[in-house]
């Protein structure tokens, strides 16, 4: 029998209300000894919390109980809605620690019990974790859809189709001599497998939209020294993040700023100016700048107006002509120009960034992957499907490839062989969730 666990499940204290959650086989008995009598299931009741040893009043709290399996964890659960002061919670936790069958929950332990008791699959748990950590509107919407089971439904449907295909093949293998099992049954299977292969491939060809929304779009400001990169970063962050001086090579390291742009998380990176140098520190900054550009989802190359573009500019970079206040040059209307003295052109830069954001990290209505784990496992499943479609293989071998593809899908939702992943996934949660 598992221990009863407890933790603060609301925000940090002090606060107006603090929610202490207990879950486990002894949660009803423990809270009953604190408040005298539990309310009916699903009802809220204002109760005095007293120390069992001497009856001292600790606090008044609204008490709500949930009977397993109809609770978040699938176990018996009680919530105490207390006053959110540290002395109140410290006194309550001291009392709870006095019960030998009760202990403080570890990070993510409530959610882990919910998973182990079949309340959520692994993709839903990951969506819940992402929902708690969401910083932008796009992240909230994506996480809510995943926590609601959108990915699970897709993958479980694919897995069911694979099981059906295998069943038809097994029927032909096991009952080949029976008159009511046509010999061509397995031939009908491969059209379904080919369709699944196409669905897998289309799902994978998403340009990492889900991962970019979840982790944030990495936008790098690159270019030669004194091109205005740090000034642009400060303007977009609306604060002095980077040092700005007329001295070339002021920026020696990468500087990251996290922004919410049109509901998308954007990590904007200022980098060292790219040029030839003998300074070891500056060379290291240039190396880091080049690495940041290599890892970026989007690169803006800042170049002072009137200067020639550097040969070191990445092919996929978008050029932003800077210092337009210093020179008058005829440029095509669709070129980006910016002047950081009076911030002329800043709105055009933001409009361009927003347009590119929508193209790179659009949130479609279809289920999309949010983690590299999903992609890695699905690629392995696709490989097994492709192997199963090889002509000339024995039917038993082709069926085995289908089994392996189904097992890979089972790993995504947490049905098969994921024990080594659980500690990592649930460590992302805060204590109390």
C-alpha cells in the first residue's frame, strides 16, 4: 500500500489562500483527526483544524474531499484551503509529519500517481506540465489541447489500426486451412499500412512547429560590430539589457532576452560582431555568435546602410539595414531599414518578425508534436512500417515489424517500456503537482 502524501498545491506564500492537498489511503483518516468530521464527498465545509495531541486551534480551513478513483490522482484526496501564511503552514506541516503513514510529496508525485492509476497517459501528463509552465498564449493553447488528450487520441487510433492489421495477418497464418478465412486477407492489410505510413510522414513533416511553440522561437541578431544589434535588443526588450558604446567589439558574449510577441515566446539573442580579430576573448565571442546563428530558428543580419554585405552572412539570414539616419540611399520599399536614434523603422521590423513567427510556429487545429521524445519514437515507428512493406519478406517477419511499430507508439503514450523516462518527466513538475 502506498504512503499518503501531502504538499502545498497552490502558489507561494504569503497569500490569501493556500491549498494543501493530501492523497493516499490514509488521507481521510488523517484529516478527520484534524477537523473532527469530514464533509460529504464533493462538498465544501468550513472546519477548525486542531492539533490532535492537545486540541490547539491551528487555523480555519475549507475542507473538500474526493473519493478515489474519482479524483485527480485516482486515490482518496482531501484539500485544505487554509490561510496562506508561513506560520499556519509550518504548524500544519509539523502535524502532518507526525503521522507515520504520511509524508511530504516529491516533485510531480501527485501527477505520477495520476499516471500510474490510469487517469492520464504520458502525453497528457506532459501537456499538463507544459500548461503549468506556459508563458504565452500560444503555449497555453497548445498545452491545453495536449493535456486534453489530442495527441493520445491520434496515437492510440494509429496503434489500434496496427493491432487490427496484425490480427488479420495472424488469422491467415493460424487458420490458413479454414474455408472461412480467405487467403488474400493479408493482402488487404498493406493498403492500410501504406496509409498509416503516409500519415506518420505527414505528422513528422511539421517543421517542428509544436517544439518551437513549446520551447520558444530562437531569433539571433547577427552582423558586423557596431551595426546596432545591442541597440535593437534594448529597444525590443524596452530596457537596457546590453551595453551600447561606439567602441567596436563591446559585446563579447551572447545575451538572451525572452519576449512575448503576438502570443509566441521568442528568445532574442544579441551576439558579438563578426570580424577578423586577434583578441582571444573576442574570438571566443565570435565563435559563440556563429554557434548561436547555427542553432537559430531565425537570423536577422544587421548591416549599416551603405556598407557592403559581409561574405560571412548566413544564406538564410534576413538583412536589416541600420543607421538609416546617417545616410540617404534609395532602397526598394520591401527592404527593412531601421534607425535606433529615433527608432524609425522599428514597427516595420516587428511586423516582419510577427509575419515570420506565424509561418514558422503556426498553431494548426491538427495534433502536433511538442517534444523531441515524440519525434524520436515516431521516427523509429515509421522505420518499422517501411520495413514491413518490403516485398518478398515472410509474412511472419512483416507482422513482427508491425508489432514493433505499435510498441513504439505505446512508448509515446506510456503504455510500454517508459520506466526510465518517468523520473525525468515528473521532475519537471513543482512540488504539489
